[in-house]
C-alpha cells in the first residue's frame, strides 16, 4: 500500500529522498538567484515608491529630447520627462495584476472546495464544464473583445482578468483536494462527526494552500504579461496614461530617435517579470520536497486535463 | 554437491547511519529454492536487490556476491559488487533476474506486453525470430495466455500483471530468479496459482530466492530457509525446518504468530438482538458496472462476522456502504426498526456512533500535521459530547491498553509505525462506543506477528464490550479462526453464509469451494499443522496454543 | 475511444456555441461607439442615431443575433462598419499571413523544445539542466512586445541585420522575403519555448526515474536503450496537450507580434477592428479564433487519450 499524504500529489513516483543536487543550486546558480532577488527588489521599489519621488509627468519640454539637464533620460514623444514617467508607471500594472490575482483565488479556491465537498456529482461536472468554456480562450483576445465594447474601468479589467484565471485556479484547487489520501482523511472526519465546514474548508483548505501558493507565484507573471500586453496594444483599458506598457506603445515609432523612451519602461517590465519568475522558480526548487513531488506540482500547473474523481474501489 | 549458482559472503548494506544488512552469508544451488522469511523491515527487499549487486539510491553495499552461471553456453564467474553498472549487467544477463514487490509499477503503461518482452529478449537473442520464440516461451512458463501480448498493462488483472513481471524475468532464461513478496495482497486462489507456477519453474531447473512473509508458501517450496531479523541471519536450516521447529526466539515469534488464533467465547449466551440489518442492498459504479446486488446481511450484538471473497467481489463496497461512505443505490440498512440514511453525512450523531469503519490504509487516514491523540479524541468530543481534556485522556488510556504508549501517541503520524497507526485507527473508531465496527482489510499491510496481535485484540472486543465486529478480508485462514459466521461474496452477490467449520469442510458454492481449496492447498495439509474444527492445532496434538511471549508492537 | 472522441467533439461544439453567443452579446449590447469613431467627436446625437439605424444596430439583440447566425451559416460574416466591405474580403490575405507566421514558428518551437526538454530531463539537476532552466524561465517571463522592442533596437536598428517592419508585405509574399520573418518568429519562439520544453523535461525526468525504467535497468537493458525507447516516448506523451496550449498561446502572441512588426495578419486586423469599434469584424474574427482554439484542443485531448492509456483502477 503506497503511503500518500493529504494535500500533496498522490502516489509519488520514483525514489524517495533522491540523492543528488536536490536543492543545491551551485555557486553560479546562487549568484543568479541573488541577482534575481536584487533586480526584483529594485523594480518593486521603483514601482511602489517611485511616484513619491518622481517629478512632474506633464509635458513641459519639447518632444524627444536627448538626455540633458532637467531630464536625465530625455523626454518622450509628448515632451514628458522619461525618468518621471518610469518612476510612476509601475503602480497601475502591479495594482491591477495583484487585484485580479487576489480576486481569482478568493473566488476560485472556496468554489473548488465547495464543489468537492458537495455530494452531488453532476454539480461538479456542470461547473467544471462551464468553466472550461473560458479555459481554452487566449486571454488577450478576451480583453480585446472587452475593449471593443468601449468600457474603460479598472474594475472591469480586474474582473475580466480574474475570470480568465478562474478555470485554471479551480482545477488546481479541485485536483489538490481530490488527492486520494485527502479523501481518506475526509471520510474519517465524516465518520467522526466533524461539521461540514471544518472538513471541507478548514482542513482541505489547509491542504490545498501549498499547491495554490506555488501556482500563485507563476500566475502572477502571466497576469502581469497579459495586462501589459493589453496596454501595449493600445487598449488603454484602465484609462491610465503613464503605464510602462502604454509608454512603450506610444513611443515605439520614435525608437530610432529616442530609444530611451521605449527601452527604459520596457526594460523595467522585463526586469519585473523575469526577476519575479526566477525568484518563484528558485523558491519552489529549493524547498524541501523530493524532486518527484515537485515535478508533479509543475505538472498540475501545466495540465488542464480533467482531474478524475476516484472511482470507488471495487471489492 | 553441485556448485552453487550464487554465493554471498559478508554482505552488508548501509544507508547513512542505519545498517540494513549485516554479514549475510548464503549459497543457492541450481534448481533449489531458498526462502528468506522475516518480518517487515527485516531487510528482505534490500537483500533482494543486493543479491543482484544493485544498491538502491542512498544504500552502499559491501562484501561479496558471486555469480556462477552459464550465460549463452559459457561458464562465467563474477563478483557483482564493486563493478560498474554496465559490467554488472553483462554478468547478470542470462544468469539471474528479479521480480520486484509491486509488479504493477514496473510495467510500462504505454507499451504492450509483447513489445516490452521483445525488447528484453533482445538482450540475449540477436535474431528477430528467436526473440519471438523467447517471448512465447516466457509467457508459457509464466502460465499466461499468448493473447496477453497484445494488451496494455492496465487491461490486466493484478494476478496477470504479477505473471507478466515474472515473464519479464524469465525471458533471458536465467538460472536464478529472485522474487520479492510474490503473493503479498493476493487472494487465496491467486496465491495458490502463483505457488503452482513457481513449483513448475523449480521443477524445470530454475533456482529461486523467495523473499516472503507468507510462511505457508515458504513451507511448500523451500529447500532451505533463512530467517532474517534486523538485517542479520537469525536462523537457517534445510527444507523449512526453521519454520517447523524454530530454535531462536525470532523464529518462534514468526511461527507462533500463525498458530495463536483462538476465538474467545462471546460475552452473553443465548439469542442476541440484531444491531444492523442490510436488506437487499446494491450498488452500481458511476460508469455502469454493478458492484453489489441484492445482499442481505444481519449482524447481531457481539458477533464476529466475516465477509470474504476474491478481489473485486464487492467486499469493500459492502463494508463502505454499511458505514455510509459509499451510499447504496438500492435496498436499505436498518438499525432495529429505523432505516439508516444511506450516506454518512446525513446520519445523526447517534447513528454515526452506531456503525464505525476502519480503513485499510491507516496512515492515509491521519492528518500529518496534528498529534495522533488529538485526532483520535475528536470522536469522543463530537459523537459523545465529552469535554476535550477528558476525551484526550480516554483516548490515551484506550490506546495504551492497545499497546501504544502515551509518549508515542502524542507524536505526529509520521513517527508511528504502520501497526501502531492501524491500532490508533481502530481506537479512534472505538471511542464512539459503536455497536458495529467494520474493519476493512485492516491487516493486509501488516506482517504476520502484528496481524495476529491486532486480530486477537479485535476478537477480545466481543467479550469485553459487546461490540459486533465485521471483518473484511481475503485471508480465509485468519477469519475462519475468529469469526462465528462467514459470508462469501462473489461478483457482487452473497453466495453463501455458513459457520467456519461448515464452510471449510463442506462449502456449497463454487466461489467458496475455490477459496477453501486454495487455502488448504497452500497450507500443505497433513504435514505439520492439523486443521481441526476450525482451530489450528500444534504438532503435539494439544489444542491450547503454546504460551508465547507477546512481542513488542513493531517499530 | 470513439465514444470519447464523439463526446469531446460535442463538448467542443457546445463550447463554440456558448462563446460565440457571449461574444455577440457583449459586443452588441454594451454600446460601442462605432458611430462616434466613424463620424468623429463632433457629430450630433441625431446623426449618430441615424448611422446606427442604417447599420441595423437599433434592433433588439435577439434579432441581430439570429440575422448574424444566418449569415454565418452561409459564410457571410457581415459588413465592416469602417470600410463598408464584407468582412471576409480581407480575411483570406490576412489568414495567409498569420498562417505562414504560425507555421514557421511551430516548425521551430516543437523540435527545439523536444531537444531541450530531453537533454534537460535526461540529466536533471546537472549544470546543463540548471542553465537551460534559468534561461528558459527568464525568456518565458518577458512579454512579447518588450522582447520584440529589444530585438528590433539591437538587430534591426543598431546592426541592421533584419528589417524592423514588414509593412506592405502580406500573405504568401512573406515567404518570398524570409528576412522579414526572422525577428517576429524569434520573438514568438522565445516566449513559447519555455512552457513546452519544461513540460517535456518534467515528463522525461519522471519517466527516467519511474519504476518501470529502473526495473528495466535491473533486468539488464543498457541505459541508452532505456532512454531512447522507453523514457523519451513515455516522457513526450503527456506533452501533447501542452502543444495545444502552445498553439493557444501562439494565437495571443501573434496578435502582439503582428501589431509590433506591422505584419498583415488576422491578429493585426483584429486589433484594428477593436480600436475602431468595428463590431461585425470583431465578431467575425472572434468566431474564427474560438473555432481554431477549440479544434486544436479537441484534437490534442483525443490524441492524448490515445497515446496515454487510461489507468483503470484495479481492485
């Protein structure tokens, strides 16, 4: 009888306690990790604290001036100071991304737990199929369609992006909650007389938190990219004018004349996304999990195939 | 005295700090069977791999393992340890092979059986036609139908998968095959078939090293036996003598565990009221297969009822249905006059107290983050309304009575052994003071000694607490010693209900007859143990079991 | 098997129907300011209403939808509000352009991902593996437009190796000037590579450690044979669905890349229509994207089912 643990993938394949560099990343890797942390920290600092120290972002000087006194990075196509724009442009995209992600998890995880705790199978299937309709669609296209309606609220964007993440989040949480060992503990608790909420929300919820945390790290990057790409396409969904991605879009025709106006905000975006992704990757790699379990978690992230409910054991 | 095919001297296996094997010496002669018996954790699997010269990751081997065999006609003698993997492979091919413990896991799920076997045949046969022939021979030797070659592993039953693993080992025509627990978890009929296959193999000249805790299998096949304890050879002898007349304590413990089953008399005499009635219950799986149909069962207070059958007969479905975990589709379950709701979620607290269930996988039923006592005590808190400190005290007391001390019990589940957790699971159910306790294959994962302990204590319940015990098992030998009434399930139907004596001497249904024959066939009647009126008798004819020291609950 | 394919196809058709309805509903009911876009900001309300009436946009939604559906069945996607030409007019040209781009990208991504995934997965934890992993993680995080900007700035403007835009080239003429495609394909390949390569790596690493592979080694099969004939096929099978998701992601990426490099394609056409609030075009193109997505996913699911035999629960 294989022993499995609640909240972790069932049936860990392969040698337990695999010898080898599980967790040891090597000196080059350690440098890379440190660099990623530094980069991420710096960009976050700029994005969050930048607006406090930035100068004016109104168009004051002539357009597309090279770096000089008063504007160390030059001005953009509208005559605004590039440095000030770079300092103020990170907030919107971070806020939007963070809010969408939070909404997706706050709705998705309890939904998944309730679905699993429900005794009727058809409810489970119905909700899952309903969500699947959305799962297959490329996020950018949904945002584009939304943009074509002319609505321009930040709230609308947040809800739309959260709705796009919802199917994947629900599948992930559901699949974690349905792990066989989880089921045995749940059944035992039912026999003991534990109340419904304690079994399905508190206990299973705790078990589900770990895979969800892993997913959150990687999903943040996806959401950031989505919102930035949408802004680049000129959708201007939230109506902001100083967003990094919007800057890139506005100034890209002037790439030859004033490259800084494009490359500085683009570079900041790249640093944010890449740094965050490397950091998340390192955190999950260095945690004390046997490699086999870690690999299974990544499989969940990638896979959207239906998690099958365990058939009752025959015999 | 023919030259041995395998000799091991001073074999040692160390994993970090712990010593798994220490100073093992053994010889295997061609065409003979060496049985290595011992409790779980005594190092059998490590020994099996070590005899192939293969250490598992993290395990370092030292000592000497020499193979003397003819590989494609040439005599080769080779030391297995201290070589590179490639050299070891060359030495092993055609001389020795291994059948591991869980055959399902070692079959490639994406390849058909025939294709996988042909790839292995390529190791010793260079011509295509010869490979096909080798595949056919191997399948025949493993007693498999040739049509199996076109199927995928998941389309085969557990027994067939076991044989495929055996065929994989046999395809290079090795002189020696090492088998790790070939009959673990198998029902009696499958066990008997496997034993027959192995006997045929031996008759054909293949030597076997049998690592098992199935003592009857060892007795049937062994030409020499070794008792392993804590990585050391505790006892060795010709034939199965260590199992028939053990010299050491370890040997005696192993053997004694088999013979100690004695059902105590029930508490109250006379007609007893029924506490649970299953009336025409049935269950269909979501995708349509009927797992259970029209089963009628009555459980009386203080009775010990056994439900037996082959794998897939519906035993677990029935057990879970009684407890409310897999609600029945048809029929009803009654307590006295009132029907119980089919689903446990809808049952009231008194109803949940009435019927409790113990899972097969004890470890899976515990939350790894909380101490065992706290989890067990919840039953008393929730179903009997006891305040928390009192519930925890009662849990600790009861667990201590069952052999798990309070210190141990306050730890997390990871730090307890399988046997201890199984007891804890039973105590958790008992804290509800149930009228009916359903135990689903609670002993199949345990070794002989722990199994006997648990079952004996379960049987005690009848006399101390008037709790009815419903035992689900496929091990007929064990349940017939304890139960008053045996129900046989076959294909989802209840085909026979009888007392153990009647079942063993005159089974009426085909399924029951199959099970009984397999059990008796497996336990070589007549030689050393006599079966009389459902009780085992020791060789000296006395019906009292020998007084044996109670072994420590295993860690 | 066939039953599963039929079921999956049925579910796919339902999905298309549901999404198409939602898209039409969203874009018709929420007012887009197509009239404003065409007439300009200074048009009076009366003029706007007259224009909307002439387009038939003041009818109840149900009527509009059925009308549109009828046209859809006959292959008529409606008339563009902006240009007055049928939606399908430009579609063929744009489809060709996007098809060329997508085909070249897939032809590069899939073999490259297989090679990288197998090389990393065969030696998990080694230096090669770690370096590749970090590089892929970084590349994966970078938004397409940012990467595109940097590539253009360096390779097109600074060094002049490749043209910066492909304006003026459309359809299959793209294939005649392959230099134009290099940068766009590079952007798409870099951003899509990571997910597929990682999935393959995980599959290969798991297969390598799986008990059936270990047992083959114990039985004496040489390591090379185990790798090539067991580990790689078993490792690649779970990646089939990831290919579908790569194609999905490609649909989104194509939109950004076409906008960035000025290529004529379905994505660029879609963005233009969105900006102009050209509803029939938006609706028509959305249908196209959804149908493509669903078809690809259904095909991948069926293929995965065929390749990875289902594990029945054996009692």
